C-alpha cells in the first residue's frame, strides 16, 4: 500500500466471478509485489488489464507476464499528432564550466572512490 501498510495476505475474502474486470493504471508501478498477489487472491477469476506507458520487460518484473500481451499502443508521436500533448524538444548545448578549487575536487574524488571500493568488497 502506498502509505506503508502491508497487505494482509492471510485474509479469506474471495470474489470469483469471471465477469469481473480489474483495470490497473500505472500497472508497472503498483503490481510488482504484495498488491498484485492480494488482488489475484481476492479476484482469482478476474480479467486484469494493466495500463502503462513504460511496461517492465525484465525477467523478474515483467508487465506482460502479469497482464498478458499488448492490446493497444498509443505512442507519444500519436499523442503529439492528436495534439493531446506538446512535443518534447531537446536542445543540446555546451555550458561553460570551470573548477575553482582543483585540490578539493581531487580530494573529493579520492574519498568517493575509496567509499565505492569499500562498498564493492562488502
């Protein structure tokens, strides 16, 4: 749950009507753990539809494994053409930068890299 509470997976509530449709928005964010297990336990026969703009495709977290194959795709280019969103424009540019205290930069890099080395051996 978003407020930090845990789902009670031991609770015995079941709604097994196969005509139940569960629509999950932002499914890539909410369905990786206990919430999905609890929903499947309560609604074992439901049809689950997950909406996401960024489906997870890793072996251990996969949106298609939880919800099935893709039904429809609405791309950002389509949304721009439909005038539903404005195009995202990126203008690369170089920013003048300088180092005021070279000794301090070296010291910081040395300290940070020592911390990283210690973390890698742990």
